[in-house]
C-alpha cells in the first residue's frame, strides 16, 4: 500500500531563493503548457510534448526531466478537471460554474507543488540532507527534518517521485512510500460498528464516543470567527481568515488521526473488523436544519474514514462499508424502523419493544450488524491507495 510522508526542509536563505525561483519557473511553464493544451486540444503527455517540450526548455531554462514533469503535471490537471466535471463537482453541464471551469485553460499557482524523480533529487538519510535540482544548479546539503518514525518509514520504504511544496514560507518534500500490508484477518470474531455524526464525530458499538461537546464548542467559536472575518472584506481580515483556516484544518486532522488510531487499535486487540458507513453523497442525502448543516459540512468525515481505512490495512484489520440508510431510526434489537423511535437527537426509544439507548450507539450497533452480514456475503476489505501520514 502507498503512504505519503512529509518532511520539512531547512534551506539557507540562498537555497530558499533558488528553490522559490525554481518553483515559479516550473509553474509558469506548466501554465503556458496548459494554454497550449487547451488551444491544441492536446491533453495527453505524448501529444503535448510535441507542442511544448522544446519551448519550455528554451524559454524557462528547465532541464529535460523538469520539462517532462511540467508537461505531465499539466495533463494530470486536465484529467482531474475532466473527472470533476463528469462527477458534477462544478454543477450541471451548461451551468455558470461548469462553463467557467471548462471554458478556460488550467492555471497553476506560483507555489504549486512540483514533482521530482530520482534523477532530480537524491536523499542522504544518515546526514539528513538532500541534493536537489534547481534552475540555478544542483543544491547539495539541503537539510531536512521530521519525526523519528516518519524518517524511518522514509528511509526504508520510499519509492517513486517526491513533490516540492512551499506552504506559508516553509519548504516541504512530500515523498511516496510503499508499505507492506499486514496479514489480513480473514476470520474476524465480529465487527466494530462506527457511526459518524454531528454531536459526536464518531461513536462505536462498544459504547465509546469521540469528540463531543468540548470539540463542538470549539467548532462553534471557529464558525463565528470565520463569519465575522468574512463580513469585513479587508485584506487583513482575509489574511487572518486564511491563517485561521489552516490552523483549524490541522487541528481537525490531528483529531481524526487520534480517533482512527484508537478505533483501529481496539479492533486489532479484539480480533474484529471495522464496519463504516458509506459516505458517498452524504451532503446531498442529509436533511438537516440550517445550523446542523454548517456543523456537518465543517468536519472532514471523508478524511476520518480514509485514516481508519489505511491504518486498518496496515494492521490487517478488515474494513467493510455499509449503507447507512435508516440506521438512526432502526431498533438494533427488534429492527423496527420508524421516525418516532427518535424522540430527541440523543435518545433512541423503540415504539415496539421499548428498547432505549443513546441514539448514536444504537446506530453503531446497526452498522456493526450490517457489516457482519456484508462480510458473510463476501464484501472485500478496501482502503485508499494514497494517504498523507505526516
């Protein structure tokens, strides 16, 4: 399985200037190539290379490998755009967003990521330095740092390309690693159901709830601050909002890592699998009041699901996905399903058998049972191919 490790570069001011000039040149070349691809309808690397390769090398002074990567990055961007248009990410065909997205060439930010292969980048793990190509020549002895566990994974399992990125004035290399999967537990003792919700980010069928009122109060403060800054329309307010958004995203990511780690560890310890809800289309399916919509849309549930999936894959824990329809209204004891079984958000009370439990735990029991039935019927354990762990 593929994992992605991010390490921080520690360049000197001269080295940082060379890296910045390189990133700008590569992205300017990619933006120009995107315009050529749009005009000539050349969206594949071999076709675009005929129109753009020589000009990129002459005009921006890029090396052969850098020019090839700029062309490939352009084609990949158009492939992603085409997939997003097909999947409705920009609305229906003919809508304003759809026309605006499809009617102009792709443009790359000056500090967008630039891929590097082993010809352009070499690692010295003992000295914790890299030798990296730039438009000003090859830079040797550029220091990097990271957590001990991440650096061990990097030294033992790195394969393929690495991406150079600049975020907030800091430089990072994002490296792809090929990790061996754990031996899959083909005979689980049962399944641990996980219900994802609004008040509790995750509730398990073992009776554990993750991130309740304390986190929700913090999320509400974040929402109010974000709304306040958006109303000001000043440069300083926009700058502060952007900085706060990054801080909020990093905190949410850290919480998702902690939740997923605890869930996978418990399933591995007890020899069980994990049953998750299918999150596809959750925003379109959910029928919520306006305050709840903001709460639902502000949490990265897909990220949490991917973290659980890839950690489970490393540990050999099977993961199955089930249809979450009516899990909050179905009684986990007698399976009577009715909207009246939910007298309040937190309480489940069956109108037929009288079973009473916390609503999220009742839903997690239903997910656990559906997960077991899906496994018995031959569902395969799945996990994403690429996940950022740093």
